[in-house]
C-alpha cells in the first residue's frame, strides 16, 4: 500500500507542475484533482489508465483518499 501511495503522490505532483502541457490537459488534470480531493471516485477513476484500473479498484482509491485526509487534512486545488 505504501508503494501505491508513493506512486499516486508522485503522479499527482508530476501532473500538477506540467506547465508545458496544453490548456486542455491542465483542465483535465484540475478536474481529476477536484474529483479526487472531493471524494468523487466515479469521476476521478476514469483518469487512471486501464492497467492501473485492472489492479486497483475504486474502493481502494477511495480508501487511499481517506488515508490522505486523515494523515494530511483537506486539500485545496
């Protein structure tokens, strides 16, 4: 679970600082973050690739999001 947490944090940080991306990509990243942070996994889950989705269920992602909130408090996007 720690590897998954580290991977997800790295992924979130990398996509957040991708200034060279097009505006549409930044909008999509913002939509993902807003959905993930608010706990709306039905909207956030499709942003993960198919391989990740085949290995990690929505319930596990929701659990991870709850662990983030418990450990770090609420996020602002």
